[in-house]
C-alpha cells in the first residue's frame, strides 16, 4: 500500500442524513485526462442527481472518510455516514485512474 497522498474523485448522492457512494477512484495525474474525466463524470452525476467531490488522501477509504467528516460538519448530524446501499466494492485500494 502506498503512503503517498493523491487526489481521489468521489461520486455519489447526499441524502441529507447519509451519503450513497457510487464510486471512488484516483484522479488522473495528467491534467488533460483529469479534466476530461471530471467533465464526463460531471454530466453523469448531474443527470443522476448526484454529486462529485475531490479529496486528497493516501487511500480511497481515507478519501471517503474525509468527505464524510466534511459532510458530517456541514449537516450537523453526528452519525452522518455511508448509506447501506453504498457501493463498498468501490473502496478497493488497487484501482487505477480512470
């Protein structure tokens, strides 16, 4: 496992009391590939009434946990967490950038 911090793209839907994780992946390091991926994801997420977030972390799980901490603070809900319907398979640590 790498200890290098990198940017992750997290997509899902905020339900107001939790977050439904659809996918999380390392962001491409190439600026052009990153911009293309974010544009494509942005359209898909908008059409599905979801959201796209960027977090810096050493792992996908760490990135999602950071997002949940931020959403917990924003909502004021102490037990704001991943929804049971979240795609936990997306937390696999050995995924390549899109």
